[in-house]
């Protein structure tokens, strides 16, 4: 394993702040493909950081015992927003800036924009495939899934199908994506999978293990690793926007769920209550609007009217 | 007239209400001017300016300002980012969303999306729009107007503010989520006026801009006046490619020796950077060329590779073309 610093800046109080890249080279001079795993763009999303840890640990051992397995090159960027990770905050703390809204051209000369685009440039120059790991925000918990913007679907769905996630969600584009890492890499014709799993500020070892096995399967099936015994993976559900039911709050209050994430639910089945804690009343009972897989569930109870509470992948979904 | 345009019950506290003030001369005005402030919770100059404008427009409507009469419609949105203003922070910690990256918003979405959608809906029939802001987080801006679409109508509108500096902004991936961009897409002649720094109310700066905003109301024919119009003619207009950013090459404590708004000659000292532990001077910053100091770092703690100052350079600019 070789360690590279791909971008750095000096802190006012001492040492440099750096983006580290761990490189596992191919056994031959010319790798069949180069893949990059990225985590920590949002400093409170730790599930991906843990998955990168699992990958680095596995790849180090594999390099020592079966170096011939490395037909391609693997690059791991485990902590790309170091100060936000140190503060466990979504935003880059000193600037209150979202690093995943700084990618691409024209976003000024700020340190955040420069650092973000240094990462983007390094990935463009050294990757044939990229996987960008995210957890959900503070509010929602997600089953392991890959989200794909429609225009990139043809290229990405076959790759995403290898990743052992519960779901592949293909959705339309929106302006908000244009400043993200995934969008800019895909626009640069570098297939990039955006994995969303769990919730911020927590690590769910079971979800991480599921995605870790998916990544090994991806590495094997893209020919980057030649594994003698690749893990078994399950096929994901493939959903488009018409196959996702979003349930939102009609009242502000406290949401208390009554069903675990990942349940197969029936239309009309109770998902939880919105309660008025001041008056001691139940304002709204939340029920499923369709039969399907509960793949998103509100975790943070304080909600305003309109807040998303749950997403259900409808039963009539297809497999890729 | 104060009107509640969005009301969102709070889970445990008082209902959150988004308000606007509006005045109009007739039921079907030819001109509608919308003025928005408080997009971020730390931008206090805009709140103050809009409160002064509201008092003035009430006086106009009730005949106490005899030199002015309503001719079109004017609507003022004093506070957009309600929670952030109440918490005294740039963003609202509940969602950490930058409200000016939430447009066009969503009527059925989360609070920030509902607010963004509501603002866009209520300004959709505007002919002109002004957003009142300050310098970015950690920076101070000299009073100036910014525009995305530098067409003649918008430039004339900017000129009426009486500011020395008007600059064009470059389009970017994030700008597409801004209110200014969406107004532009709806063919609303629109400006952002930036004055001072966050977390500070500078009454002197605001008072100097107040007359300019009244003049803009007259220029756009939202107001009429019996007094002479006072459009400034020596406005400097800078294209988007006329920015020169001075970056730090080390990290430490920055102290400035100039004021935002100064015109600097090449070699003029901007300030210096000191090591926090030793107090030794690490580097000095000078103007790399002649230019107008539009943005200056006001927060002293500085990382390497951060902008210290932005100069608008004469090279790519010119006096207002009439």
C-alpha cells in the first residue's frame, strides 16, 4: 500500500490538513482498471469511513498474501473532508460550507472550492470507476442503496447491480446535483456510484458489512481483483420515481416510529405516530400508503409539517 | 400592509410565519419591485435597511412623505431565513441548509424548501428584484451591486443605486440554486446589493444606501417623485473576469491595513499575516495591480490558500457605457 497526499493546506495552529489516498497497485504495470473509493465528504457521515476501513484492512492483507489478485489498481480516499470529520459535522466547520456543493467550475477562489476541486481533479486523473459513500443526514435512516441520475442509468445500473445494496433508485436530475462530486465525475464520463446507507453520526456494522461484500463483488466482477472465493450477493430492487412512495408529515410534532427499517409493509399498516408533547395528544397516525419495502425511515423525531417520514419501494418493482 | 404568506407550526414552540409588506398604487400595477433580505441569519444590514424602507413606504402611502407617490407595487420580504435569524447564525442548525441554495424550493418539502418556494411564488410577477446581503461569512464587502445578467435595463437599475461599483457575477454550478438566478430565469431585472460584513449592523453604511434604494424605486417607476432624479453617471462596471483574488500562501493571524472600498495602487499594502505562537510576520500582502478593493477578509484566523482580498481590476472594466 502506498500513501499519497493529494491536497493539503496549512492550519493556523499547526500542521497541515491533508487528503490522503491509499493506493494498491496492480501486479502488472498497466492495470486493467482503476477504481476509487471515497468517503467523508460530509464530516458526520461515518458509515462510508468504516467501509473504507474494512476495504483497506482487507486489501492490505490480500496484498500480503495474494498480491497476484490485483489485476487493477484500487485507490481509497477514506477522509476527504478532514476538519469536518474531526468536528463530526456535515459542513466544513470554519466556513460552514458543504464540500459536496463546491464541485465543478465557477464556484470562486475559496479554500473549500479549491480543495474540493483538487479532489475532483485527482479522481478524474486516476480513476476509471468511482464509488462515493454517503450516509443519510441527521433526520433519516436509509437501507443500503445506490442512487442514480436517469441520464447516467445505462452505464451505472449494471455496475450498481453488483454492489449488494437493497435498492437501486433511478431518479431525475435536479440543479442541486450539478455541484456534487458524483454528478461531475459522471459528466466527465467516469462511472460513479453514489452509495447511501444508514444515518449520519452512527455506524451500522450490518449495513457496512453488506456494502463491503458488495464492493468486493464489484472489484471481482470488474476484473480489478481476481478473488478465488468472491462473496455471494443479493440482487437489488430497481426503482424509478413512480415506484417510490414518499410519506410526509401533515403536522409538526414528534414522530415516533413503530416499525423497523427494512420491513415489508402492507398498505394501511401503521408506521408510527406524530404526537403533541405539550398537550399529550396523538395528532396523526402515520400509515403506509402502499405495499412495499420500507427503505427510508425518520430517525430524528422533531418534525415540521412537510418533513419526510418514510419512503416505500413499491412491491411492483423490477429487478435489473 | 403586512401579510403572512407562509405559516408553519413548530413542533414545540410558536408557529413560524413568513411575512411580507406591500404597497401598491393600483390593482394592476405596471411595475412590481420586490426587495428581499435576511436570506442568511447573520446578514443584519439588509434587515435594517428593509425596516427603514418599510417605515418610509408607510409614510409615502399615508401622505407624510409629500415628495413621493406610489406609482407601481413594492413588496418587501424582511426576513427569509426565519430560524437562522432567530438563532443568530448564518444557517439554521436543524438542517444546515443554505437557504440561498434551496431555490426553486418545494411547496410540499421541508421548511427551507417551503420558504424558498413561497418567496419565488410571491415574487413571480415582479418586474424588478433586489436582494440585500452582506459579504460572505468571514468577509467584508464594500457597498456594491452584483448582477448575473448584465443587460442594459439591469445596469441602469444598478446605476440608480448611486454606488461606485457594479459587478457581473459568473454563472456557476451553485449559482443555479440561488434566488438571483431564478429571478433572472423569469426575466426579472434583478440585483444583489452587498454591504458590510455578517453579524454586524453598520448604520452609516446602511443610511448611505437607503437614499440609493429610494432612488432605485423612482428609477424603476415603482415610486414617482416631485424632486429631481439623481442617477449617478460615473459608475464603474466590472465584468465577471475582472476579479483578482489575493490568496494566502501560509496560515496564521491576518491583520488588514486597508479598508474595503479603497482604490489601491499596485504595491499598496493590504495587510500581513503573523504566526499565532511566535508573533513573527509570516508574509505581507500587497495589491498585485491597481484595483478596487471590493472584498476584504475581516476574520483574522486564516488558513493557507484562502482569499485575503478580492480586487476588481481596471484592466477588464470600464466606465459606464452611455
